[in-house]
C-alpha cells in the first residue's frame, strides 16, 4: 500500500469499526479548488470509500446471520431438552 494512502485507509478502518451509522459520509481530504488537489488520489479515495461501504454492508449481513443461527441453536437446544 502506498504510504500516501495510509491516512485514508486508517479513516476507512475507523469508519468500519464504528459502523453503527452505515450511511455516514466520508469527506474527501482535499478541496477540488485547492492547488494541491490530486484527482488520482481522490479517485482512489472514492474507490476505497465504496469498498468500505460494501464491507460495512457485508458485516451487517453477517451479524444478522450469526444472530439467526444463534436463535436456531437456542431453539434446537430447547427442543432437545424437551425430548429428553
């Protein structure tokens, strides 16, 4: 990973860690009107942002599946105890 992307990757990691608000927007690090604006960097950032959103969605889906499996396991244990 290029060192120049480290701040963006860390921001995405923090975003994923606090994924409670899935639709929170990540803001670009530079203003388009700035003389230091880097279009390639902005495009990479937007790509990473999309990846982060997708990973956040997948994380939520997996959490739902885990909760569903836990509920099924609990139900199966209750039925097994009743059968004994």
